C-alpha cells in the first residue's frame, strides 16, 4: 500500500511519524533528565545517532562534499535545529512541565509567517496579523501560567526557553526547505548531527563531575533520543521537507501536543489545568485564523489518505 502512494503522500506519512515521535519526546526526555545532565544527554543522543547514520550514508558523503557550494547554510541548519533547539529544549524541561513544550512549539507556524515577512518580503494580511496576535496571547498565557497559578518560579524561565527552542526549529525548517531541494536528506541529516554533536562536547565536559550512574530513565532517554527522536524522526522530517513547503511542514506540529498529553499523564502525572486549556485554545484558534487551511492539517491528510484506499 505504501509503495503505491505518491511521493507527496509518503512525505505526509513521514512527517506524521516524525511528529508522533517528537510528541512523545518531551515527557520521555523530562523523565530522562531526572537521571542524566542535559548536555550529556544531548551529546549521547546525537553522537549515537551520527554513528547509526554513518553506515547508511558513507558512500554518499564524498559526492555530497563535492556538491556543497556553501557550507554556511548547512552549519546554520545544524546549529539552529540541533544545537540551539536542543540546548533550550533540555534546559526548559528541567524547569517546566513537558506538556508545555509542544503547545509553545505549535507557535512555529506564526513564527514562520513573521520570518517569511522579514526575510522573504512575503505579504502579510490583516487576518494573519490578527491570528498571530491571538496565538501570541495564548503563548503568553502558557508562559505566565505558573505566576497566575502558584506564583513566580523557574517554570516561567523554562517556558521562555521553549520559545527560543521553537525559534531554532523554525529557522531550521526555513533553511532546511532550501537545502532539501539541493541535497539528499540522509547525508544532510548526518552532517547536521555531526556538527551538533561537536558543539555539545565542551558543554558535556562541564557536567562530567556530576555524571551519575545511569538507571532506566537515563537509558530510555539516550535510546529514544538517538534511535527514534534523532535518526528516524529527523531523517523523515528532512525528507518530507523536500516534498512539502515549509509552511505546510510547520503545521504538522499540531500532532505533538496530543501525543505529549497522552504520555505525560501516566509517565509524569502532568495534566492540563484550566489556564493551560485556555492558552492552548488561543494558540490553535489564532493559528487557524491566520492559516485558514484545514486541508493542510495532518488529521485531514490522514482522512484523505484513508478515503483514497
């Protein structure tokens, strides 16, 4: 059935799989960070993922190197999507609830719109501006939720870190869309992981004095991060970028919050509060007003695929 699908639908399926994996990442990594320091986890995650990808791409690396005209974009792709995104993501998870991560990450489409306006000069309609402000108000509710519920604590800083993590992912998507049309996805992913791993080495060395004996939490984080959340999800995501526009790809982040909430409650005991629900409604309501394209929503893509069987 999959072999008979068009490349566009295969890309949709690949992006759905990637975002399901990433949806489960925030609660799983929050559990892992109870046992392993963040930069050490990041180093092992991407270092092992780089080793996993190497046998699959080593024959293509020489040709890839010869084809690259400008390594600057590849370095930006790696630093934004791996280094910046993961540093702020892991630091945030130590301070705030894991279910906040995918909701704040869902603000990505609005960030894409803003950056496309600033960088590419794309037109922005009044409807998009209104939707962006509504979504932004939802993000502010999520960020300030700890203050409104229990008083100021580290959770606010953690939520702000998630905004920076999202910004890194958005820049990665915009740059990656350009690169995915020029280079094959697996070598591109390999180089992003290798560059990211190198940047984590000095940061991980600062944590060696406090490195603990790993228990099941640390091992789950390393294995899930290296195999699923890195090697598989990034490869699927990068390949999907070559078939679908950056603005459509960012909409697949809608999947992440649903998966995260299903996992976070039994694993960590996290559950949505009324303010969280209000913030989430504002975020998704604002994105819908800005985009007005339910036909691009991943759930609708699934329905379309089901109907075509």
